[in-house]
């Protein structure tokens, strides 16, 4: 499993730029927004956490279609299905490697992009913390869509269509917790705990559903 983790980590970085492409897309989304809404710094600071979260969500969806595609192309997916290690554990390892290569750099880059949106220290810290807690859920949800579309020749768009509606609760509570940290009357802890609960829930459901979809695809 350790060898599989580092193998997937290298493939994620090499294939299409990996983390660099995600950060550039994230940067593009956040930088373009001020040109659209105008130079109102108060407005930018209010919508900043939501824009950063939306940019991170869209950037995280970029490479989800390649989660199992390399194994499908070279035939090693059949070996993963036949090995003694439970397929669910293999899927979890691949999801962790994909999150480390694509979503973790977005979390690290989020404070810098928060400055573009005129966000204060509390909002930037809360946004980074909520991205760290909620972004794994996006990867686990994406694993299901990637497993369903792995047999399709052009399943990239299908993966985004399948995954995006399921990530809406993660987006809602991530943005709510980010706003609550900056607004004194609103409590930060309840939406943040719900966000963690969503990540734990999808960490259990996502790999199991992805493993089932991969076995059905192989059959």
C-alpha cells in the first residue's frame, strides 16, 4: 500500500501537471472575480471565502477522471481486483494519494489567494482550515464518479456532472464555517463539525461504492 501510494503520487504529479495545473486554475478563478465584481474591497472581503471555496472545488474536480484511468489503460486494474488486499483499502490509498497531490497544494495556496480577496486573518485561517477538513470529502465522492466512468473513453465531463451535485453540502458547510469565523454572532464550531462529519461519512461510503463500481465494470 505504501508503494501504491507513492506510485499514484508520482503519476498524479506527472500526468498533466497535477498540482501545478490545479493551483493555476485555482489562481485564475480567484483572480478573475475582482475584475467581474469591481474594485469594492468590502464586497470582495464578504464574498472572499465563498469564491475561494468554489475555486478550490472546481480545481479539485480537474483530475478526478484520471483516478483509475491509468490502471484501466495498462491493464493493472485487473491485478488490483484480483489481489488479496481488499479493494476498498486500495481505493482509500489511491484517494489519499490523489488528495495529497491535487487538493493539499490548494489548501496551502489558499491563504495567498485570500489576500487577493481582501480577507482578514480570521477569514483566511478559517477558510484554510475548512478546506483542509472538507477537501478529502470531494476526493472520496469523486472516486465514485471516476469508478463509474472508468470504462468510458471520454468520461471526464461525466465525472464532473456526477460529482458536483454531491459536493454541494460540503461547499455549503465549508463556506458557512468560514463566514462564521469572521462574523462574531455566528458560531464557527457547528458547521465545522458537520463538515468533518461529512468527510468521515464519505470516507466510508465513497471507497465502498467505488470498489463496487470497479468490480461491476470489470464484470
